[in-house]
C-alpha cells in the first residue's frame, strides 16, 4: 500500500507539471484548430472562388442552344429538389422561397412520375427562344397546367436568369451559374481572335469552339483556357454536350428515344444488409458512416498514444538531464517513480483526448449550422456510441501503457532528444504499419489479414479499434486484451530493469547490446552508476 501511495503521489505531481506546460495546452488546441482549418478552409475557399466565365463559338448552329436548354432544365430540377426538401422539413424555409419557386414545386409534387418528367421537359421547351405553341395540353386540368397557363414558365425563366447570386446562395439552391457564368459576346465580336484576347485579359476563364458536325465526330471542337489545372468547367460542359450529341446520334439511326434510354439503363443492385434477426434491412447513410467511423477513432487513437508517449519520453529526458531523477530516487523506488510517471502522463493524455472529443461533438452540432449545410447529427450519435467509446478507452489505456513502457525505458538512458531519436526508430516503425493498413482492415474487418494483425501486440490496439465496426467475436476481444496485458507486463518488467540503471547513467547513451544485457540483470542486484565522457 505504501508503494502504491508513493506511485500515486508521483503520478499526481507528473500530471500537474504536465498540464502546466504550454505544450499541453498547445496539444489540446492544435488538434481542433488543424481539423477546423482542414475542413473549413477548403469550404471557404470554394465559396470565395470566382465564377468560371465562359463563351462559345458554335459552328454547328444547334449544339450550343441545346446545351443551354439542358443547363436550364438541370437547374429547374435543382430548384424543385431544394424547394421540395424545404417543404418536407416545414418551417419558414419554404415560405422564404420566391412565389414562382413555391408554385412550381407544389405543381410538380401533385403529378405522378411520368407527369413530373413531362412538366420539366415542357418548362425547358417553353423558355424564351425555345417555346412550342400549344405545349402543356397534356397537363390540362392539373396544377402544373394552370402554372403554365398563368405564364409560370416565363416567370420562372426570368427569376432563374436575373436573381442575384446572393439571393440564390441564401436560399441554398444550387444553380449552374453560381459556378459557371456564361458571357454574352455580340455575334460580330464572337471570333477566335477576340475571345483569345478576352482570355488573355482575364475577361473570360475559357471559351469553347464547336465543330460543324459534332454528331459525326469531335473534329473542329476545342477548349481554350490559360488555366490548365482547373478542369471543372470543361468536364461539366463536356458531360452536357455528350448527352446532347448522344441523343442526336440515336435519332439519326432511327432508334426510339425510350428504347435507347432502356438500352443504356445500367443494372443497379440495391444495397441491403442483414439485420440481427436475419432479415434484410435497407442501407442508410448512417450505416455507411458507422462502418467507417472506427477509421477516425483509430487516427485519434494513434495520435493520442503517440503524443502521450512522446510527452513521457520528453519529461523523462528533461528530468534526467537536470539531475532531478537522482533526487527523486532517494525518496521513492525506481519502480514507483516509473509507474507514477507513466500513470501521470496517461491521465494528462486522457484529458487531452476528452477535450478533443468535446470539440468534435460541438463541431458536429454547430459547424453545419454556421455553414448552412445539412445537419449531420447522426455522426454525433455514432461518436457517442458506447461500444466505440469503450473500445477507444480500453485500447487507449492498453496501447499507451505498451508504448509508454518502451519509451520511458528509452528516455531513461538518454540525456537529450537527439540521442533518443535513433533508439526510437524500432518503436515508431511498428506504430506506422497499422496506419498504412487502415483501409484494407476497414474494408474487411473480419478477414484473415485483420485477424492476424490483431494478435501482433504492437498493432493490436489500432487494428482492434479499426475492426470495431465488424465487429470481432467476443473471444477475439478477450484474447487480444489478455495478449496486450501480458505484453504490457513483459515490457514493464523490461522497462523497469532498464529504467533503474539508465536514470543514474550519465554520458554517452548505451548501445543496444548493452541494454539487452541489462534486461538479464537480476532486479535484486543493486545497479551501479556509470560515468562516461561524451
């Protein structure tokens, strides 16, 4: 009991000294700041990214107009989709939409699937310049028919064309011109020379040239831009143009459009999973997120174990180099000192991890609100899952004790960080392997490879955490836990033998062979100090 009390006193002292350091608070704040920057900066940069302005020279006399129609139709679908979601959620979001968007959505929702497709097609054909007199008769007697008869198609097109981007952003509606903005160039100026000048002067991001017969082939078609890395615009427009050309090729071969769509329709396999009772269940987004959640836990586990063990190593070296160790061992035994230091830094590490968990949980709730993104509350439920939290806690403690016992032994024989770096390599390399194997283990958590790695002690904490979505059999949890406890006992015994000799050494660090010899020394033998000049 007396030994335990002394170890607890050392642990409390180590914890207090650790939390007083700037490095401890930097460690607490650095992780959430890095994560926030990694997630937030790309989003903010994407929001501040200038629209990609573009123009076109169409030698085919038909393709560009049909591409513009297709762009409009896709945007109409996006307007309906966003408005429908707001309608289903209720509240003021739907009421804040412009009248034409609300009327459009309500009319569309009242139709069957075939009517919905016809309604969207008619809206595309009824835009200025593409109207067909008499269209919409098939929707007579419906809300959609009344919408068309009241001039809704023209009003919708006017709002789509003229609404300020700020208003569209505020309504959270994804329109193409938020990213890609067409520039109207008068026909007399629409020449390669003029557009080249506009690209060179920054008035245009890029322009397209469409050949005389795009249905026959790509001859004469090109994309001109000085930005060779951002391919988003060309990829987007290539997809639209390819769809139009494909339809013309089908029509030229006198193939019915519905038959062509049927031929091109891929075979889809609906994702299902087998529930606890053996019945099939639909796969939700939450299920996929839960399957990959252990990967995030494993990253955090790795960072926390490594940083905690690193803190212990640094503390041991600093106290040894300052000759504090010699004073401490006059009051406590070598084992009490080592056990107290390991426990104290473990408590500090748990404090850091707990703070990270709090930051992550708050971020999951707050960040989507700040960015106007959909709620991801289900991620908070996954993070707070008792199974994941228990596995994380157990494997953090066991993994930390395993690596801490190794690093505290290394720290005891070194007088500075530079000396410790060469001795750390055999420990750091095994820690990296589970990170490299993270994806294969996540994809097949109960496969042979994952099971074999689970029973290799340096890998066990990380691999078992990564497999927790599998989940492994209970006997595997029990067996790997016992394996870790046994490994920790052996490393602690070995570390204690090295520690009791190493902390009193000065001068040049010992070679690996000498450390191995220390492991064979009887603990009952009183260690002697060794003075060596560098």
